[in-house]
C-alpha cells in the first residue's frame, strides 16, 4: 500500500501503531544480544551511517536488517549493499517486530513524525539533526520519549567528543568565573552555487519516486528536482544554515556552559553572493542568543567564505578556546596571579561510529546518552527562533511558561 494512502489512518501522535508498544517494548534483543537496525531514508547522509555500521557489524554486534526509501533507486542500492529487507513505507518497517532501533536520516520535515511513530512502536531511535523541524514538534518528541521509555540519540555527533562535557566541569567549578559571552562559527566556500550536487536524471515521480510521500507534512508542490536533491535550500523542508550547521555548534556551547533555553534571539543575513541561486535560504547568516542571566552566544556562517573565527567561551576570570585537539583555558591578565593555563586533550571525536556505539550502550546497559532528546530540544529552540527572527525581521523571545517562541 502506498505511504500516502495511509496518512489518514495513522494519526501524527500515535494511531494503531501505538497498540504495539506494550508487546514490542521489553522484548529481548536478537540472538547473542544482537541489535537489529532499520534505516529510514537512504540518501547521502544515510550512506555514511550505513558504511560505518557495516564496519561495526562484528565489533558491536549490530546488523542492518531493513532499509526504507521512497525513491526506488536508493532503496535498491541500500538493500543490495546492506542485505536489509527493503520497505517503501516506513510504517511497515516499524511494524517489523524483529527491529530493535531505527536510524531516521530523512529531510528535516519528516524527523518528528517518524520519531514519534518509532517510539510508539517501541523502537529505540537515532535521529539525524536537527531533532525536529519545529519547536512544537520537539516538545512532542521529548514528551513521547519520556512516555515510552525508548532510548533516543540525536545526531549531533560532536557530543561524542569529551571536550564539551569536560569544559562544563571546569565552568561549573568556576574556573572561568562568570561566563559572559561565547562565539563560534561554521563556514564554507562554494564556487558557483551553494549546497548543490549532481542531480540524478533517473528520478521519475510516479514511476520510481513517490513524490507525495516525500513531501509528507510539507506543503503540496509540483515535483522540482532541486527541491528533492537539494532540500536544505528551501524553507518547507529545512531551516538552512541554522538547522543544518548551527545546531552542531550551538549544542556544543549549550553542553559546555550548561545552558537550556535562550531568553531572546535575533538573526541577520542574506543572499549576498549567490544572488541568482533558486535557493530560498540565505548564503550568509548569523544569530545572537541571550540566555537568562547571560551569556550572549554568537554563531556566524557564510557559504561564500570559509575563514574561521576562534571558538571561544569568555569568562570574567579566563577564556576557554576549543581546537581540533581539545581546548585551552587561559587566565585573563587581571586575574592571572595564582591561575595556571589548563590544556585538555580530547578523547572521543565528532564521529558517527562513536555516536551509534553510545546508543548501543544505552540500549544494552543504560549508559548515559551523549545527545538525548532534551539536549536536542534545547538546540532546536535556539536555531528555530533564529530562523523565525530572520524571516520575520523581528527579535524572538522564549515564552518559558508556554514553551513557545513569541515576537519580542
């Protein structure tokens, strides 16, 4: 049965699949404690996951047993490379009682619905970042994960680098003094247009692609190959730089400083270089977030210049600067007496393998997740308020009581 014909029979927050929760949840893992994985979305992002997981098959006792995509060519390729059973309809994959956890590697606008349905089916979840397309969806995901008890890892792989939890310990101990400001970036440089690649001429909506299923909860539009292959460039499916890149960076700072929800957010930017691009999103973007009582956090990016800025957390007593090796804490001159420079050499890395392994440990033995749903929620709020600020040209504030963004 086509995916599009089933939407009406399965509600966003549950439906008939919810009845599976009690019987599926709590079952034993596969033979010899094997974890059986279903991959939902088999495009470029998923390819990296599948390659990493294939190498983990023996060492981590994990096996890709099912794959799902609405584009037949991708589905066939994934089934051939992994040996997983192919599904066109992700709900049919979730009905498979032999699957322990799922990887959601679809465009952003599908993350929430698939995550909620997976949790109702008793499946543990690895969901690529951002956790959800919208703030309201993130709130529902957090509630659902708590209700069902499934383990959920959000794909901010940098959290598997111990630098950020270690930085948090130093900050909590007062080594930096009062943290007043942080700055970080994520920039790239593209030649003719940004976030584009080769488009597959084989794609044929209605023949080997279920376009309506791909659109799902997004607005109904005629097929556009640029939207299908380069969906990050369109507001219907993505928040662009904010949700694809900044979510990595802001989550690092949230974890390090111990932040939760921002008090207010403002964003700026535009299409300054790639003015002829069909992309709706800006090629240059920045956001500034004020957190209650401080600090101010600034995140900057351009797709037309990749010169980085130092990644700093500024405290009254000292400054912490991140690097590829870890971080260094340097005392401020006025407070240097009696304080020594601190150097941290990281363990772990920004690594898909480590991030999945952490989820495996959480499923098997209750290990603490590196990027759980609540941390995912904090990140979504910051970047989506930035998107709203940019599009509305307004300051956005966080209404803590109602857990929603409002114009300041």
